[in-house]
C-alpha cells in the first residue's frame, strides 16, 4: 500500500469531429479573471503576465509553478508501451519535433538494453539538437554506467528499487548495498563531466526513513537531481505534495518526478509535486508507457497553462503539440483519444444551446484554455436537436445571409425538427439556411410556414432526407453516407 500522508516541513497540509461545426473567433482570451477577486476594481485581462492561476496560495513559497522543466520520456518510457516499436528513423523524427517544441530534456532507453538501443542512443546524441539535452536511463550498476557515458549523452538517469517489494522480488539488495553502489556510480558519471540523477523506484511504497537517508547521501555526493517515482501509480496528490515538500527540506539539488497513471492521478500528482517544490516532470507523448503510461505531455501543458500561461507560452512551441501527437499515434498504431487534452476532436467543441450562446459572447465562459494558443479552433455544433438560435445566427452571418432574429429562430426550429430524425451535416444546415433565406426574400415563404418550407426543401434537396417524414438513415440519395465536415474559421 502507499503510505499514509507524510509530515510536511512547513505545517501546511486529433482528428476532427464527425458532427457539423461552426468555427468562431479565437482571438478573445479564454482565461477568466481570478475567482478570488472580491474588489470592485476592474479586472486585468487574462493575458496579463501577473496572472498566476485561479487558486494561488501565497504560503507556497517553494512552489515552482512558474519554474519547471520537462524530461520527455517517449523514447524511453514510451518504448515500454504495448504497441511501441520505434525505428531509428521514427526516433529521430520524434526527437527533432520535441526539440522544436522546446522540451528541456529527452530521455532514451538504456544502451545496455540491446546493441540496437546503444546504436540509436549514439545516433540521437549526434543530431545536434538546438535546445534539448539527451539523457539515458540506466540501472544503478557500473556496467550500465560505463556503456552510457560512451554514447555521448548529456546526462545519465540512475534508478534502483527501494521498496520492500522490489528489494525482495526484483534486485534482492539491501539499502546498504544500494547506497554504496549509488555513490560509486554517481562519482563515476560525475567524473565524465555530465549530469547525473539518482532516483528511487517505487518511492511511494518505500520506507520514508530509507528514502530520506539515501537522498541526503546522494545529494552530498553531488547529484544534479534526485528522483521520486510512483512506479505503480498508487499515490494521490496529497501524498505527493507532502513527500516532495518533506524532501525539499532535506536536499539542495533539483527534484525530478515520475508518475504512472494506473489510477488516473498522473497529471494531478505532477502538478502537486511542482507546487511542493519539484523542478522536473517526466512525460511522454499521449502518456504512452508501461501499462497505462505516465504523465502525458499535452495533459501537463494543459494543467500548467492555467497556473501560468505566459511562462508556458514563453518556453514551448504549443502549436506543434498536435503534430507531435499525430506522429506518435501513427507510430504506435493508436488514435488520438476524442477527449484528449487540447488536441482531442472534442476539446474545444460546444454543443448545448446555452453553452453556445455564452461562448459566442465570451469564450472564457466555458473554456479555461484558449485554442488559438495551440493553433486550434473552437467550434459550435449546430446540426442537432440541442442547437440554439444564437449558434445558428453565427453561421448565418458567416454565410452573409440577410435574416432577422425572428427568421433565424424560425429556421432554427426547422433544423431542430430535422435533427430529431438524424443529425444534420453542415452541408445540410447551409442548404436549409440558404433555401429559407431565398424563400423569405422571394416572398414564397413567411415566418411560421413550416409546411411551405418543407416543400421548398423537398424541391431543392431531392437527394437528401430533408423532412422528418424522409428516411432516417443518414445517407444521401445514392446510398452513400451524408457528407459531414468542419467549417474552418472565416470560411463560408
């Protein structure tokens, strides 16, 4: 079991949617004013650099929510994903993209894993990446360390299990042996002039006294970072916060964190660790890794954008996130989840009528992230029974149709009526609006004449299910599926 909460030191406890969409302006800020504001003084816009999150706690003087780094482990932890098999060509593409995105470190599989792993490590080290340092992850063993430093990496990440489970059933060593070997490996790597991190494995099922003792020892030897790893995904944010805060009072070096997502807490745990004083977070693209994987790169970015958007935007090329995720998804033969952070096809899609009205007025009403920051576009779905006339009005304006609010409400009623039979594609909705508009201005149609509109629709849409009495199978007249599409911002 994971331990009970530890004492603290300060006493404080892609793809595209299949539904039809209307793209709307993304220039409006998506971040709301602080919920803590009680003064009548006008609020500063969310883009102001001083914005530090909705629930900032001044007492968290050790918080690093505006000072943290990513160790991107797709090419190490991600290789442990069930579907993963990365060729050197694919690894190089991923590494270059992550470098362009701006991650501070890329972590590679140990060169001791196989001759091919060693060759790949050497090749990636020779790429001459612009801003990203290359690390490799090894066991706490001198043979692994010697191989690692030969590859040309910028740093070595050393790990060994410290929980009773792993000490008994994995490597079989006691804490005395672990400490002695750790010092030997650390001093050897340091002698080569490269970075060194020492991490316990299964940290949250290890004895606190063992953890603090070995962390204090390696800190005195001179590691760049110590690592905390929730190897089985059992920790919760409160436990993470308290352990990292305790550790922050014991070591002077940086603190790296690694969270598995078996119980769905990886992102929350990473954020809690940063709040408590951690400096580095391990991520992988789409969260791929052993079992359910680890903290996803996009999910961490989404969370940290709320804490300090200007800091995140100043460091990372956010519009590249979708491209990176698509590349990795293709490489491991999975789809980007529909509800994926930021890039999922539902991420910035709004459907309910009351939501759509508010979003059209001010996107921050129902969005905490601004899609334009990521090169994305928000959409309002309008071809369904939940649609509202404000959303339809936005589409009418995009199509440059001259219609009154009363007429738009009447046309919306027809769209909702037809959508009770089947969801209407954007092409269907556009044709309904154009036919309605033409009928009104020719004098053939008046507001409230639903039967007349049905006849006009049947006349001009003979190959489509334009009436509630038509076939409700969602196909065109030739038997092929009805066309569905997203309309990009500013298109007609």
